[in-house]
């Protein structure tokens, strides 16, 4: 008897096969044309909480604090434990009592952010609007907020593309609006711009990462006459520090601190050493963690561990004699974004670990995770662990909260804010104990 005859005569087998087919269809979503797409099916997170086992802490609890965000990108805690969240390219949102059991996402966005949605000359590859946000270290006194913005400048009829600049602005948070905004740093008009990140370092110096051009002149990352593909450093008033490495170089932008970066979408400070640490997207593979040193060249696009997205040979020499090697590399890629060192006491076994928000692994959608990296005191990798993989989310940012817990943003049409806390095995309170 052939297979199809067996199905016809055995209803139980037929039901089992149909159920299996339905399950496969949820794991392998189809496009409108019926062709299978690559990736895991979308997952809408419920109210939670979720529980996980981890390698060293073991039991942790994940609480879903807010739903209904749109492509959340950045998180910053206010001194009163409220939080600001950037919805990339569009709005700035407020969550009241973010560190409590009952946080509230305020419906009305913070006013004063330029809105470029629906710009008449923008195309699908243009990344406009607000990007990252950071609070001044003395925010409790001065209420100063720093944010990056991709601002449209003009339409170029020759390329039929919008010319855009990346800008760093300073503003003051007054109630539910940003006031007194002013430009501190303005880039050159280019064909396309990407993401950016901000962190304050020692002495209230501001470090800003700016991605390289991806469709225009990618070699601009190797030139010092522009801000793209660079880490920049300025004072909190916008002036340039006297010891910036390119300040006295003829024709160079004095704000440049390092160059040769592709897409550095995360930056933080290692409290132990004071080092500036950045995550960086390679092309296909070759994502990196870099220690940012003054005047150093990080190679892009001349040297890379990655390949082209359509496939290409690995470069013969991924690091040049004049370039700075990374302290970590991922192959396949993990699409790293926001990063944070954990230095609180609520989870002692995670002290001084680096946490990396990963959007996906190996170019497979919805395989993001929170990656925990254990370093020695020389910032050399000892081991790493992937957390939250089974939630099948794109993770975009991770921050340590004022309560000593970790907070994570997802980057989805319906983004959520999550909180990770230590917890004994609590199956009675968890929606599901989800295996790592």
C-alpha cells in the first residue's frame, strides 16, 4: 500500500500529518506568492512573565513591562525611575515608573522631536529621524538630553536620492517636551546614512558612533574629511577636546576619534578600565566588539572578517598592519546593537559581564538573543552565553536600570520592554519555562 492510500484509510495518521504540516507552516512562513521565506514565524509576546535557566545565574525571570512600541531603538532612565524610549525614526516615548511592578507607557509622545515620516523625496532605504538618546550625567540638575537625528537636506536629481546629514543635538527636557534644541555637530550631506549611538565618558566627554555610507562612497570611512564610519568625541557643550587625534590635521574633522567603522550600533564604557567599547556590524559575518582607541583605524572597507551578502571569498587578510584588531568577532553574524556592562550587585555572578543585544544570527530572521560575554581583566573573552533565543525577537538595546536589573528592548512592529531579574524556580508564576 502506498503512502497516499495509507492516509486515505487511516484517519489518525492523516490527522497527524496535517497537524505536522500546519506546524511546519508556522515555523516556515510563506510570502504572498506562496514561496517559503527564510526565518522563524513572528511571535507576539504575551503578558508573561517568562522563566529561563541560565548557565551561571540559573533561574531568571523576564517581565514584559510595555507593549505597543514601534521599532524601539534606545532606552534611557530618568532619575525618578521613569524611562525614555526612542521609536527609531519617529518618536520619543515616556514610560512612567519603569522599574516598578506597574509601569505605564504614556500614550502621548514627547514633543519637540522633528518628524520626517512621509518625506516627499524619501525612499525605502532612507533612515530618517531620531536615532539614539542619552542623558547628561548631571541631568538631575540641568535636564539636558542629547540625541542624534538623520536630517534630510535636499533631493539630488542626478542620483534620484535624498541627501541626508547625521546631527547631534542638545535639548532640555521640560515636562513632556524637548525645548531649546541646538545642533552640536552636523555631518556632511551624503546619499545615505545609517544608525548612530551616544555615550558619555570620563569628564563628561560625549562619544558618538556614526555608520559608514552603504550605497554612496563607502571609502569615506577611511577619510578624515567627514564624520561617517567614525567614532566622534566632543565636549558636552559641542566644543572639540584639545587632545583629539585629528584636531590639527589639515582638512580633517576635529571631532574624529577613530575611523574605519562600518556600522557601529552600540557603545558603552567599561567601568573597570574606563575603556570605550563599541559593537559593529560586519557585512555577512565579521560582526565585532572593538576597544575604541584614539586615532586608530578599524579597517572598513579595506579589511573585514565578513563577506558580501550574496556570497564572496573571505578576505585574505582581515586585519591590516595599520589597523586595530577587534577584541571579539562573530561568524556567523549576530547583528549586534546596544551593549552594556553589568556592574550592579543584584546578579553577582554577572558582574562585569558585557551584554549585547543581537537582532538575528546567521542572516536568519527572528533568531535574536541577548548575548552575555565573560571577559578577564584584560578584556579578553573567556566564554559567552545566548539568552532569550526562544522568544524569537529582534533585540535592539540593553541597559542596566537604577535598580540593578537588566532592561531589554525588542525591535518589532510591536516592540516590548523587558526586565530580567533573578528568581528561584517559579513555574506557578511563569507563562512558560522556555528552554534556552
